[in-house]
């Protein structure tokens, strides 16, 4: 189970410095690849290029695990990771083939597309990072919750179904649906110390779910990352 707190992230970084700790790398990848992928896509990268950037960033973090010493007094981990990701996106954009096609040359899979301008890079990174944390919290709650109770929460709180419709789909009573949904939501609030504004939490989680990368991307990246790490 992943509970996204400062102490968890600091502990994970310590474990990452042990190059033999495959579980730590699996956990790091699971927590942060959607952040990296989402930011790259926002900055105009094609799906293929965004996948390449995820791989490149993961490799750089692996190579620099002894360089970066996590210390909250020196700044936030998200800022350090954000700098690594932005530099990698810029590096892809500087490549001659990518500049040619971004300027209007022949399009091809894996090359940079027109860059989105609706958000500044820092704001886009913050949103991508927050969305990934919310998804990690949601996944943590899902893993520790009875399947029907979690489904009741998802149907009522996230999908907006009525208690009666959720009861029909889950096999629970209407009263049980509402109790389960409330219990799961309270657990989500409890894990997300920085998301205690309950009036907006469900809305923010729904937004994060809408922006979740496709499942096929995760399968592809997982296989590629495992292959890359095994070769190192």
C-alpha cells in the first residue's frame, strides 16, 4: 500500500539509493510515471515521445540516486523531480529531428507536436504531480477496502449515481451503499492530509481520474522499464 506522505517519499528515496532494491524502484515507478507522462503530453509530446521521456527520467533518477539527498529544509522533492523532467522534455525538443517536425515537417510517431500554451510549465507540473498523488491515494484506499464497498463509493461519489442505482449494481442495500461510500471517503480524507477540503476532494479525484493515462501505456512502460533496469 502506498500512502503519499513526506516520510513515505523520504523513506522511498533512501531505499532507492540501494541499487538492489527492486521493490523500491517498482514503487517509485508506480507513484511517479503518470506525473512525468502527463506533463510531457501537456508540453506537446506525442504518446511515444512521452513514453521515452518517462524512461529517460527514470534512468536519470536511477543514475543520480546518490547525488540527490532528500532534505525538506532544502526544498521539495517534487521540485527536484520537476527540474529533471523539464530538462528531459527540453532535451527532446532540441533534437534536430524533433525541431524539424515541430516546425511543420512530416509528422511521425514519437516526435514532438505543437506545445500546449494554456498553462505555464510550472503550473502544469504542479497539476500533474497533484493528480498522481490523488490517484496514489485512491489506489491505496481501494487496496485496503472491500471490493463492493469501494465500488459503492466510486459509483456514488465519483460517478454521481443515485443510492438506488448503486445498490442495484453492487448488491448492497441503499443504506449500506451510503454508509460504505461515506466510510471510504473518510478514509481517503484521512490519508490525504493536504486534501482535507472535503467539499472539493471528490471533484479533484474525478479530475485526476479523467487525466489518468490509458492502461495500455502503463503496460508498455512497465515492460520497457523492467527491461532497461535489468540491463543496468
